[in-house]
């Protein structure tokens, strides 16, 4: 062993000496001017390296994921979904706490120029998660729930929408930004009251192992139908705000309907036959199919994004097309979910928190208005869905549980709010109020669901 080590060291020394001699000989044969290299202090060089795009992005991911995991683990001790902790972690890392206590640290960690790259990572994570959610939706089972799902989803959309417009009528002078027309503000407030957070609802059902139960399947069906309607209405609202007419929005909705019919009626069966033919249970043999399904999901997301509905529904619809192949569905689910749910999705929730400024609510009136919006949103969504579910024949406790689940807003609500904020229809103060509303209504879901299921048991 010592002789082998000595031989190895001598070989290294001989190789290094040969390289040095060759480089010296080459420099003598080809003399040239020296390249001027500015002298950089070690500390300055280190900071410059840390602020370059890749290291800064990695630092942001490490900080956000660590904070999200800690906050998610803490909030789960109180029976809440981890997503609430992830959103709260973003708020704590943003201007509401860290930016207030250590503004220089926030400016270093999250400079505005770095957020677009982080946002793209989060959006891809949401797309992957929606694809996984689509895998868990059994279309044949949903067909059996269609009547009840349509009734509940429509009631859960129309009733809170009307209440949102009434709130806009009462508080327009106080809440609307200067120069914003009443129509745009009222329609955005109505849609903000009506949305259900489909991915968050799916995570709540998953964490409570309710996904495959009749209640879970009905909630997923209602949320899916309701959110498709909500995004369609959002497209109309955006078209009205931007162009002043609904022609463009009607064109988008028509394209979306044609695309959905084509996917379910034409693409679904050949895709299932393709999976039956090439899928080999277990091992690496299924990896080409995973790659192909991800390409298919992203292509579907691109189409729905291009027509203006949202990329999320393209990815979701792609997942539903192979949900009938139970073995391949589980195989795909177990390999895609960890990346999206544990790593990329928390980045999106944390970014929303980074954009929220709780300090803008600096008076008792602001907090009173915020509490009123929470009460109206909950009464409209939970109450409307509960009454519609009862009308379709569900027992009162099941109807209440369904209403509590559909009152979850989280992710979808925040997407709608960001659209309204970017269009200038929602002020920063109202944006913050509605973000708090989204968090509170999602926090309410756990205790209300526990109460309903406990009583049922």
C-alpha cells in the first residue's frame, strides 16, 4: 500500500512538471501581451458572486424551502394544511416582517430583478401539481356526480359573485383606486369572492386521505367545474377591462370549449390505448411514457395559456385523460408529485407572500373592512354551496362539509388577485385585504371539515 501511494504521488508530480514545461515552452514560442486583470478584493469578489443570477436563485430556493418546511410543519400541528404555512412563510420573508425588521437583508435576498426567474419555477410547479390532480379525477365517477356538481358549482359561483358586486357598490368610493371604473372593480371583486382553490383543496383532501371518498370526488368535481366557469368569467372581465367589449372573451371561451371536447372526445381513447400498449409495470421501462405525458401536459398548458384561459387547466385536463388507467396513474403520480409538491409548489406560495404588505392595513377601519369581506365571502361561498348540495339530496352534514371544502380559496384566489393588481383595478391595500381573506377562508376549512366529519361519524 505505501509503495502504491508513492508511485501515485510520483506520477502526479511528473505529470504536473510535464504540463508546466510544455506551457513555458509554448509561451516562449508564442509571446503575446499580458491580459490586464483588475485587482478585486476577496470580500467584494465574494459578494459579486453571490449576487449573480444562479447563486442568488439557489440561495432564494434554499431560504424559501427551509422557511416553508418549518412553517408547514408547525401549522400542521394545529390541523391546518401545510400550504397555509408556506404562504405565511412567504409573508414573514417579505415586507410584512423581514422587510420591516431587516430591509437590507430583504433587498439582498429578493431584489426585484430576481423575482421573475423564481416566479417561473413556482408556476411550473403549479402546472405539474395540477397535472397530478388531474390524474386523480376519475371521469367516469365524475359523470355520475355531474348533476350535483353542476348545481353546487353554479350556486357557489353566482351567489358569492352577487355579494361581491354588492360589496363593490357599498365600498367603491373607499376601496377602488382613483380612475378605475365601477364595472371593472365590481366584476373583479365578484370573481374574487367566487373562486375555489382547486390545488389547495386537492392537497387538503390528500392530507386527510379523502381523495377517493364520495365527498372528495364530489368536491373535486364541483371545484373543477366551478373554476372553469370562474376562469371563463375572468376572461370576460379582463376582456371588458382591456377592450371594452366581450367579443375577444367569447372567442377565447369558444376555443377552450372546442379544445376540451376534442381532448375528451377524440384524444382520450387513443391515449389510453397507447398507454396499454407500451406501459410495462415498474422499473425504467415506463420512463419514456412519463416523458411523453409531461410533454403532452405542457403542450396542453401552452394551448390554454395562449387562448387566455390559463395554463393550469390545460395541465389538469391532460392528467384526466389517463386517470382511467389506474396502475399507470399511480406510477406517474408517485414520480411527478414529489418534485412539484415538495420543492417547486412552495416557491409559488411563498412568492405570493412576498408581494403582500400587511402594514398597509394601518387603521381599525381597514381591519373592519377586511373582516367584513371575509364574512361576506364565507357566507356566499359556504352557504351557497351548502344549500345547493342539500337541494340535490345530500344530507345536511355532507352539504356543510362540501361547502366548507369549496370555501377554500388559496392559490386560485391569489392568481385572480394578481391579475387584478397588475391591471391596476385592485389597489395594494385591497389586494392585501383579499390575500388575508384567502388565507382565513382556507384556515377555516380544516376545523369546519373536522366538525362535519366528526358529527357524521
